[in-house]
C-alpha cells in the first residue's frame, strides 16, 4: 500500500476522497449527493460541497484525514487491501492549515472531516479531535464543523468531539447487528456504534448547560436485504430516544474491486421515499404504523407515504380545513407545518372557501390537498388538467 505524505496541504486535500460522494454532510441529503462513478476527487472543487445547515447554505470542505483504512467494509472504496484506491494521509496540522487557507480565501465556510481507520479507532479519533482543536484554537474558526466519530471511540473522546463540533456522526450502516455483519464484518453494532449514540445522549443530559454537537447517523441502503421497516423502525427509536437530528439513507452503489462489486445499485427512489417517511416520523409526529409497509417490509416506490396514508384514511373522511387542528392539517398531502400554521392564522379572520383562497394563504399546490379536504363544509371541485 502506497501512502503519500509529501504534497502540500491543498494538493493533498484535492487528492482525498470526496466524502460527500459517500455520505452527505448537511440538511438536504438528496441535493448534496453527487452522481457518477468517480470514487476519489482529483480537484479541490470536488471536495467543496454546498450544504444546508439550519437555514443557511454554505460551501464546506468535505474531506478525510486519511484514505487508508485497516477495516474491510464490503461496500467501501477505502477498504483495506483495495489496491486501486490511492492512499493519502494528512497530519492534523496539515489539514488544519489547508482548511484555514481555504477558509481565509473565502472558498469554504465549514468543514466535514472524516477518516479511514489506522492504528485503531482511538488513535484515529485523537487525530480528528486534534485537527478540530487546531482549527478552533490556533486559527480561531467559529463556523460549522462536522466531525466523524470512529466506531469504538472512547467516552472522553466523544465528549471532546461534541464540544468542538456542531455536528458529529456515528454511522450505524446497518439497521440490525446481522445487517451490519454482512456490510462491515469488523464493526460491532452494539458496542462500537449504538453505544456512541447512547453516550452522546447521556453527555447532553449530563451537561445541559453546554453547547454540545448534535448527532446524526447514516445507513447503507439496499445491499444486504435490509427492509424499509428495519431502517425506519431504528430511525424512529434514534429520533425519539437518543434525539438524533438526522438519519441519512445512502443508496448502495457497487464499487469495482470490492466484494459487493456485482450487487445491484439501489433505486434512488427508495432513498427518496425513506427520507419522506423519516421526516414524517421526526417532524410530523407520525408512528411506524402510519407508514405503508407491504408484507415484504418495504414501502411502495410509486406513491409517497403521506399520500398513501391519505388515500386509505382521508378519501372517505376528508378533513374540514376550517375546524381541523394543526396535527390533522399536517396529515393532508400538500400541507406541511408552514401551511398548517398559515391556515390556522388565516381562518381566524377569513373563510377558506375554495382552492384560490388556499393559494392566497400560501399553500403552493392546493390541488394535491383537494381530494382529502372539505372547504365550506363541502368536497372541493377541481378541474382536470388535461394538458
Ligand atoms: S471503516 Fe470506514 S473507511 Fe474503513 S472500510 Fe469501513 S467504511 Fe470504509
């Protein structure tokens, strides 16, 4: 294995794997995902990605401390022994310096830092933490930092990472220990991964006065027979019990010269439906039972989960928009949290009598809601759009 250490920091960063090809870093995972079969970047521009963090959209540097790894996850371009992967390694000082150059030059406003594992998780985690320490203390950077937590990192390391970063990710990869064993034979689902997320929540409870990083995770979807039910059932527990702010669903794509190179690529529509369902669980107070699982444990790809629920429940019992509460309004396709609030506000002083009045209060596609609502106590008449 050739490990290169002699390039200048920016040249090395340019050669690093473009991490967002493999995992999203911000709040809009679908728009952040880059397409194509390139596994490693060749230019700095490919390492800079626009992510949304809160309400802002920022260019961030998404990179790794090393593209070498001693583990052998079956789907991963960086797995040990894959001769085609170029291996680059940077010291914390080099990475921090390179990031500072980019940040001062106005090219990036944040950092997503991951790493392959070399000399164990604890040593690797120390290097990630050291990088963040230098960026925060020496270069005084106060902006967005997202740090990866290595499987099996120590409690004190997690605590320090959560003090330094805005967001930390512990990737579960598989929804059950069995799925993980097929994906990543050297990772321990319970002790190396789930335990990190449990500790993170414990740290937040033990230090309510401190501003600690939010936690997120990622699953590799579709390589080893995982079902939507498995993925969403664990997601629901992670949102409710361990207060994760985001679960990323990365559709599997085969990488040449890995044990999974001949497996089928996962349909991107499945990723889309999983995100729709997870937002319903996280933001709309839905339960797993509300989601349209078939006996296979998967959701249909041709209908979004909210519409599937509405077809079953609202076609025959439409919701009266003048009287429904906020939660009921948000059950209607085409009406989200903002739309529900706009309706509640508007109906205090006006009657919502037709589709035009809904558009006027800010419902962008009221036609989507039409089959499931009553306006003026009556079903809504809509014209068919023939062209
Ligand atoms: S530990 Fe991470 S970098 Fe290493 S092979 Fe597994 S997924 Fe890839």
